[in-house]
C-alpha cells in the first residue's frame, strides 16, 4: 500500500505547529501549549479513520481535531449553544 503525497507530507511534520502552519490554520500558542498531546492524538485518530488523499482532506482532519478539543473545554451545560464545527470556520 503506497502513501499519497499528502500522507507523506503529514508524516514528515515534527510538531503540531508545523501542521497548523502547513494547513493555514490560525491557532493560539497558549492553547497549543496546554492541549498539544490531546490535539495530536485526535488529529492522528482522524488521519487513521479518514486517510486524507489531498490537502483539503488533511486540513479538514486537523481543523476538526482542533475544534473538537476547543469545544471539549466548554461547560457541558452551555456547550449546547455551540452548533459544532459546521457553524464555525472549519471549512
């Protein structure tokens, strides 16, 4: 099974910041410092499930992971106001 170019590029990242920069996703460095491990685990999980075949699907996996981790920080009782990633800038 051969890897696509995007999968090889992602495999070459040495930090989550490098991935965020490559996929042109703005991020808060304090958030990354605090939730780096959780974000990397979720991103790698989405990569295993979705197996991106182009830049857009790789970006979607990372943005989905970033949004999920951010959303998990919200209070469960007020989180219902968040309609999920379709209402934010995930696209």
